[in-house]
């Protein structure tokens, strides 16, 4: 079954370029394009895609507002399109439920990989720049932790897992650090998300900082 994608960007050349790249893949289908957030939300409702690529700055309803609506009302996963000078917007998008972000000058292979990763239920947290971004933004713009329960609901191993998630480690890296199997790590991650009422690993990273489990800037 193909990964169904909606692309929203007010620049037609960007939309068509991304659509061309993704449609060329045997397992990906671009089902709709939109030029603003309202159009993106309508397209998601109409076509029920697996992934929505949303530009942060669009006329009318911007990408952040659209991402919040998509994540709150559908099961569609969201990837934000941005540039480095929009870091604050990136944080707002991640906090609202987006599963990651891509720079607009992303390489062809990285774009395809990102769509597949997010469609599979994972988050785009591996790049070092993403870990630094989340740490920096959380330090500069603290918000109260709003998970459904406190960290005291987690077991010691689950707290350790959350801490390692907060540092941007993959399941394989967490398994090595904790000297357990990847299957065990997946179980711990699932338990952390369920107990804290979090959507995905991105929100787990944010929760790790906001709850004080990780001090921004600490190694």
C-alpha cells in the first residue's frame, strides 16, 4: 500500500518539485496539493493521507495552525517545511504535534526518507541539529509540562528511556546504552508515550526537557 501524502506550500515551484520527487517513488503517492493552511486541512480531511508536508509560513491559516488542527483532528502525521531563521516557529509546530521538520533545501533522498520514517510512526529526531534546536528552544522558551500524568508514573527504566529519548538517541543507541534488546526499548518507549499521554517521540523529547528530567545544554 502506498504512503499517501498531501503537500502544502504557497510557492508552486516548491510544491511541484516535492510532488515530482515523491510521486517518482513506487511506495509514495501525492494525493493533493494546497497553497495555504486552510486548503491543506481541507485536503487532509478529503483524502485522509498518511503524511502532510506543511510549509510554516502560508497566507491565511499558516502551517503551525494547520498542523495543530491536523494533529488534533486526524491520524495524519505532519512534517513541517522551514528554514533556519524560523526556529521559534519550528518549536511551536513540534509542540503542536508535528513529527519533525525539513529544511526547504532538503536533498531528494532525505525528503523521501523523512516521509517514509514519519509514515511508519517515527519522528525526525536523529539529526544533531534537531536535538540542538529542541534543547535551545526549550531553554529559551520554557513552558509548563502538560502531560496527562507526572513522571512518577514511570518506572526507573522508563525514566531512563525518556532521558535518552530526550538526548535524541535512536532505539538502537538506547539499547546499547541500557544494555537491553531493541525490542525491550520499543516496549519502554511505548509505555512512556502511553503513560505521559504523548503523541510521539518528538513530544517525548519536549517532555523530557520541560519536566526537568534533562537540563538544556547538559550532555
